[in-house]
């Protein structure tokens, strides 16, 4: 598996923020990018974002999700701000 591009990561994050991708799906799709097989992700913005995406389905003790739509929109805004600043 090759290093994910900013466009791939943004597409997944955007879907999560818009509700067209579930937290479980986002975490499942991000997980392979964090493995050794994916190689070393050199882009810090991409790495930080896939790290967050991999935790999108983190559960709380009451079986809810730790993160929700507001968090996902904030992640997307942070991603866009960081990309624009480079």
C-alpha cells in the first residue's frame, strides 16, 4: 500500500464530516495507512489526519462514540487550514 495523498485523506475526512461515511467506515479505511505495510507517511498533515480518522469510531463506556459530527467538521477545518498554510 502506498502513502495516502492529501486528496484521498481529505475525501475520507469530508465524507465523515458530511455524514456520508460512518465513523466505523472511516476508521476501517484509515487503519491500513497506519500499518508498517503503508511505509512511512512523510506528510505530517496526512499523518496527523489519518491518525485522527483511525480513532473516529472510538467508543465511550455507554456504547456511544467519543467523537461526533462537530468534531469531524473541526478536523476537516483544521486539515484545510494546515494545507492552506503550506
